[in-house]
C-alpha cells in the first residue's frame, strides 16, 4: 500500500470510528465529489408560522458541516463541477435550437446558422498535415533571422511544435495578443453589422427590418493551438413575439458572411479583423447536425485559456511568468500581453490582467438574452428535482422552511479526503462512460 492509499484509508477510518462513514459518503455524492467544496455550518427551521422547529442541523453531520459544490466552470479547477456546467451548456444551446427547458418548441422553425470565425494569420506556424509537408518551399530559403522558411515534416496532432511559429522573431506576437483582446468587441460589432446586412437582404430600412427579425446568438470562444481565440456561434433570427421571421437560413447565412468579411475594430493603437477562414453552415430543422453542434459548443464551455494548469491564475509579473516554466511560444504570448499591458495607450484593454488568457478578457460562453433559457433556471430546476426526490413525491406542502447557513471554509479536511474525493470523481466519470457505451451498443 502506498502513502496515498494509506492517507485515504485513514480518512475513511476516522469517519468510521465516529459511525459517520455512510454520512460522509452520502455527503460526497451530493456535492459530486467536488474538488474544493464549500463548508457550511447552520440549520433549517420549518413548520407553520409561529411554531417553527429546527428540522435539520449540520451539527449531526461529519465534522459538523454541509458540503456544497464549488460550482467552478473550469475543467482544470474542478472536473466534477465543470461536467455539470458542460451538461447545462448543452441543454442551454439545444433549447435554443429545438425548444424544451421552458423554451417553446416552435423555436425549431426559426432560421439558424452555425458560424465559425477565425483570426487572421500572424505569421507561419507549424500545422498538422497527413499528406503534404507542413510548409513547402526551398530547403535553403531563410528569413531575415536565418531560420528556414520551409518545414518538410508531417506533424501529428500531439506534436508539440504544432501551433508554434517557424520563426518566433518574424511572428507578430503583438498582433496576436491584440486580436485576442479585441475579439469580444469584434464579435459585438459583427452581430450589429449582420442585422444591418439582413435589412439590406430583405430590402427594408434597418428600423423596419428589426421589427420583423431580431438576432439571437450563443457563442463559445476556443483557443487554437497557436494561442489565438476563434469563435463558434449559433445565430438565429426571431420574428416579433416568438413568431417565425420572414427570413430564410440562406439569407441569414449570407448576412453573417458579409458582416464578418467587412468588419474591423480599430482604435489609434490597435486594430483587428476576422481572417479568411469564415465558415457558415445552415442548420435545418430536425437536422442531426443541430444536436452535434450543441454538443460541440458545450464542449468548449469549460475550457480555459490553453487548458494548461500553469495558466490557471493571473500572471502578476515577469518573475511570476518565469516561475511557471511555460513552453516558449506560450511564454512569449503572455510576456507580450504583460508588455503591452504596461502601455498607457492600451490601458482600456486590461492586457496585464488578462495576460494568463493571452490577452482575451471575454467569457468562454456567452449568449444573447433571448437565445434560450438561463444557467440560473437550469440550476433551479436541478435543485428542485433533487429536493422533490429527497422528500418523495408528496412532501410537506403546508410547511415553510428556512435555512440559516454560513461558510466556515473550503476544501476537504485533509489530504486523505482530497485523494479519496478525486478517486470517487474519476470512478463516477468512468461509470458514466461505461453506461453510455452500454447504451450505444444496446441501441445498435
Ligand atoms: Zn467543484
Ligand atoms: Zn512544421
Ligand atoms: Zn525570422
């Protein structure tokens, strides 16, 4: 038995000795074996007004606390909570395409497209390629820094070179970081322009067009291997009061393409546009693709910067950056963001604060207000469902209950508990995967 096993066993024995092992296991299950659960102390009073009694108290539980999941969206920070967030994202995205979760199913008849917007090139980078060389060219051709302009290799996906520049000194690091910093504004303006383009397609004035067709969207940001953000978005057109608008998906797709192709964000010190790789796909009603798109979009909702745990927290200084021992390209992206962050002319971009996200300050998943349901509504539904299950179907109706809670800390009590929680969480993921696999083979 190694020291990890020993620590886990000690933690379990500790609860066992107090006859609280079952309570401990139930508590862990309830918070999904979250990595850093919040520890709450308190009680619940319920009963008719004036006759309330304490019906539940944390003092009876292991260590006298209730454990509440941390609720993090980041896969790196808490795999368990991130999985719940990913599930909610999928519901949220799908509800906007198919209805359900409180959204009218007629929404499926509204025209919708799936849009992918990629940043321009900031210099040649190594790319995955199965058939042709990474960069064709004369083997002796050199850049001004004496580095080869060609790369005859065929890189596989896992190759660490993929996404890194052929010559870091030729590469436009400032351009790449500013692109990330301006990405959210670029997206905001793209949506405004798409509405204008739609008016032109419909041959109406803008005000007139907005009366018959408004845009809703849900978009995720994804870091490419080169450390530049690209966007995947579902864009939908809605008529007044939930009606089907007089626009078809083809017209919507054209308006998106025209807008994305012309938009520029510029201020005196920086500018950004979308690259040439703009892709738009029409999502047909009842199309299997809509479901795949929802899963795809949700997958990115829990990713952070580079998914590199070394960039999980803000970088405070160059010394701090060096301590993280990042790969050269990533290091240089962060260093450039810190550098530019010190420039007063760019202060409004908050580059230093977002240096650990390579300059990107936006959210990883955003949606317009009218797109679909909300994370809050999905969370409430989950809590209610769990509560109903706990009380049985006919729980006390004439009773009101009120909880009085306060946080007394975060995380597990000791290393043994932490290790055990991580083990249980992994086990749950595996069980789920196996159940899914069994389901697929059965339905074949
Ligand atoms: Zn958590
Ligand atoms: Zn290469
Ligand atoms: Zn060079």
